[in-house]
């Protein structure tokens, strides 16, 4: 992958190239950015730049054989670790190497894809993947060997926050004192979920959301009309993966907004209405039947929707990017019910639900309890 294939972020590209040229390559680097900002494509482009010994600001035309290997993610000194789980294909002790062929196809097709896209790609969307101790042992073994081509050895750990404690402790010494010319590139969305002992040993690089014009220009290059490109770029809010999903009408947010609208409508009706309580219980059953990753994504969508409603309520319209596409539901009419007297409690309950889902709580109980609490909170009056 070439730097020119990564959208925007020119200042980060320039920083990585200049440090490589001056020989100041940190042995452990942490790329932090939310979904769709290009952390993974940038890590791969940077790895290719180092492996192929390219001298200019781009990776083309200098070491064509090396660049070809990197483009197909088959360079022997480029290694990957990413969240996996046991599946029909791998019955036990799943590690990244078991899914390497799938990973290469996934990155080729969806370089800006998110964790749920990856789980869905390998058929484990109803499970919670992780980077476990078996993976850590594999990594230590690989990086203890000499490089095949005499240059750098590079490991890209995607979604590094999914490392469990055992794996993180196993990799700690490697991150602290790696073999010569070994570079570890950790890619994460949630920096605070990585244990401090690892985070403190990495050079951290924060990726901002992509600029609207960068997303719009990428959509224009795909043949999208200017008005549609600008509209999608605004709604995507710096997330190119979401922009592509909206373009293809394949965004999981379209399902989430239907659940959200159904949920808040039932919650409004539920005060003193036994029939509406039954609706909420049926709604909880429907959501509880999905996988835990879907549930977490939906709850995060609800957090965004509530925050956007609050901004709309207080006329901060320039910060509002969320669109609800369902007929007869107007976010502007819902917004007055999210205010200073209930927003903190709503956010607290949603975050608590995410915590319980992650820890394998009973989904039906979690969502039923959350629904009843939401009913009370939405009927709280503003000051």
C-alpha cells in the first residue's frame, strides 16, 4: 500500500517519512484513531516504506520486487496480529496465522473496515474476538528469528486494545527490548484500553477524523455526484468506512436507527401503558438475539444519537451530522427530550449496558432494564 492511497493526513505522512529519512524510527509506535480515519492503511504504507528502503516520499519505482510483495501483504518480514476467535474453521487456539489468507483479502477489499466488518468477514460476528496468549507466543517466536531479507522486521498489531492481559504481559518485554531493526506498530481506536505498561513504552501518534473534503474527493473519484458526495461526507463525520457504507446503503447504522426509533417510541408510550411495556420487552428480545459485537455497536450508536440530539436541542447545529432516514421521525422533534437534566444519566446507563454486554451478562435482562430506565429518563422535565 502506498502513502498516496491513504486519504488526507499529509502531516502524519510527512512526519513518518522525515523520521525514517533521519534514521529516528521508534521501535514501538502506537497509531491511535477512531474507525475510518486510516490508521491501518497508514501503518501498512509506513511498513512498506521501511521494508523496501525507499528513499523518496513515496514507495514507487525503487524496489519493485519488495513493493510487489508488500502490496500483496506477503512480504516475509511483514507480520500481522489481529483479533480472532475459534470458529467452524478453527476449533481451538485460534491465532492470526489461521486467518491470514482472509486477512489479506479483507485489507485489499476494505482497508478502512472496522472490527465488526472483520468479524463478519470471517464468520465470527456473534463472538467477541481477542488477541490472546497463543498469539503472543507466536509473535515472540516470529520476531526472535533473523529477518529474511536482512532489513527491518515489522509487526502490525491491529486493534491492539483487544489484547488480553496475559498476551499484553507476554509481549511487554518484546516491546521494551525488541531485537535489532524490529519495529512494532500498534493500531488502536481506544488508547485508554491498552495497559499503561505497554502504552508508556510506545511513541503515540494520534490520527484526527478525516476532513470532509478528503472524503468528498475520494467519493467523487468513484463517480459519485458532487452534491451526494458532500452530503455523505458530512454525515460520515470523518469516517471513510461509514461513507462507503452509506454510499452502498450497507451501513449497519440503517438497522440501528430502526431499532433506536422503535425503542424511543415505545419508551414514550410506556408511561402508564402496560401494552407499551410489552413492546419494550419484545424489542429487548429482538436485540438480545443478535451477537454481542452487534449489541455493543448499537449501544454506541445510541450514545451518538443522544449526544447529537442534545446538540440539536441547544442549537449547535453546525456540530450535528447524524441523519435519521426513517419516515415520520424527526430528530429535531426528539431533541427537546434530551437535556441537561437527563443526558448524564442516559449516557451513564448506556455505558453501563456496554460494560455488562462485554462481560457476557444476560442480554435480555440488560436491554429490558435499560429500556425501563430510558422510559423514566425521557419523561424527566428540563429545568
